[in-house]
C-alpha cells in the first residue's frame, strides 16, 4: 500500500468536502481574558475570544492560579504514575470529596478529561452489567456515543429531548431488564435543556438508571454551581452525574459523582481510569480551588447570566437571528457554510474577533452558525465592538434580519 498517498488523498478529500479543520493558534493573556495573542495569518496580533468554554474566566482567577502555583512549587509537575501506582495525591482525594459534596453524592471519581469520564464510565457500565440496554439521546456528545459503542451493550437511540419517544422505547423493553438512560442537561450546540424531572419520572416508572452529562452546566447553574440538576432539586434522582473541570471551572479534567459502590465499581474496572497517568496535582489543586470558589460565590454566575441576557438583547435590537434557548449559549444562525466561514474570517482579520464557525457535520446542514459564549470577563466595549462588527458583516453578506424589536 502507498501509505503516504493514502493519507494525502484522505486529507484532500476532507478539504474538498469543506470538513478539514483549521485551528487558530492562540495564546490567552492571563489577567486580560478574553484577550489573546493570535499567531499566524494576516490578522491582528491581539484578538478577543467570543467562543471560549472557559465560561466564567476561572482560568485566570487568582485563587485558581495561587493554588496551582503552590502545588507546583510543593509537589512538582506531574503525578508520577497512575492512580493505582503512586499517582494518587492529596489534591486528587480532596477534589473527589469536594465534587461528591457538590452533587450531593457519596463519592466522585476523577478522570483526565470529561471525554474520558463519559467514554470510560459508559463503556464500563455497558460492558459489565449483564443485559444492559443504554437508551441514548440522539444528540449526545461523541464521548458518550463512543463509550456506548465501545461497551457493545444494546443501544437504543431516542429522539432528542422527546419524552414520548423515550417512553415508547422504554416500554418496549422488559420491565425487569437493566436499562440506563444517557443524556445531557445543557446541549452544547443549541443550548437547549433536557426535561430532567420528566426523564427521572420515566426512569423510575420503567426501572432504569440515569446518566446525566452536566459538562455545560457545572459551575454555571444551581446555588453552588452543581448544575441544572442542583438548580431543579433533582440530584438525588440521577444515578450518575458527569462533569468537566475544563469549562466553567477553567482548568482540566473530568469526573463522575454517584454512589460509593458505583464509583468503586468504575474505579475497579474502567481501563480509561486505571491505565493512565493521573492528572498533575497542580491541575487537581487548581480545579479544587475553582470548585470551592464557585460553590461559595454566586457572583460569577450572576454576572455571566447578565452578560448573556445583555448580548441577546443587543442582537435583538439589530435583528440578528439567534436561537432562543434557556441557557448561556447563543447560537447566531447564518444558515450557509460559506457565509459562516466568511464572517468568521472577516471578524478575525478586520476586527480582531475570534469566533470559530460551526458548520456541518457538527450541526445539520442549513443550520451553520456562530456559537457565541459571553462571559463575565467581556467588557461593555468588547460587546459593542462585536455587535457592530456583526451588523456590518450581516449587511455585507446580505443575510436576512428579523424585524427589529426596538422599532
Ligand atoms: N460532554 C459534552 C457534552 C461536551 O461538550 C464535551 C466537550 N466539548 C465533553 C463531554 C468532554 O469534556 P472535556 O472537554 O472535559 O473532555
């Protein structure tokens, strides 16, 4: 086989289909988020990021940085091993206890990312519970899909957030057969929120466990940042709550929170947990400081919601179509991959604004969009600049505007 030719032609095919991924090389400026240094290309040197998942700017919070510096100076760079072989440090243990408490669960288990936590946990539950059927929401994240596939458990896909379809699919299975309903709270591309209470009702009626990905909600919702399930008083009705430390908490890592036995079961069997080097202790210490801070302080959450509402109102004023949803994610709909790419290229080159275009296959064709994520660290001037730039580019692209609410 011509290996070199194979890779080249596969990549060419990706480019031709428009699905080749270009990464913007950015150096975030600590203390000046959302400003970042942009490397390469004809764009301005300094840019403002409007699509970060560091939703609250915790990646530059003084408590987080101090905890990381201290851990780095006292314990060194890496964990030095897997959790099983010399890699479990005090910071890991404290962080797991803090996360268990955050979600009102007996225990929590850390992984190196949210992706790994979904993949390893669903993979292990599906492979190890005899006869388990996993009922998966059709818009679940790739990490859940891959974990379920990898487990080789029976898989039933139910239509996104569709309770009638979920119920029909539950009812078609024997009542005493083991079942797990896997879903998310805030869906990352549309920003819609699952009807968690009603899903719990169905799970209880049909004798199913529940697995809830709160990656886009932890730190952001609930009185202590425990996510949508905390806000809605549903944490004790969810079997497994999964989260990330890499988005609102601003650091890195993933976790599950569940009963002590379920966590112990995953700890004992999940290869994605067992056979990999533990998170660096400084990362665990930084995440711990972030979780503790956001548990005690609602100020960042309030400021976040305020910025989101403000940007939505500003977009309404100029008639830019954005998908209504009850979360912090603002999908501004372009509906054309070429225009979407053009707008983001121009934003970067002419205005120093970085937003990654979201095109097919991440979202369905015809729903290409800008996924905008305002944060408490965006200033009023930066918001004005973004709104002005979008208004100009919308006109350049002759994109439709909604009737202006202000008129
Ligand atoms: N679940 C969902 C819904 C996600 O959007 C993501 C990441 N984009 C993950 C899990 C993975 O989390 P992490 O980035 O911590 O690996």
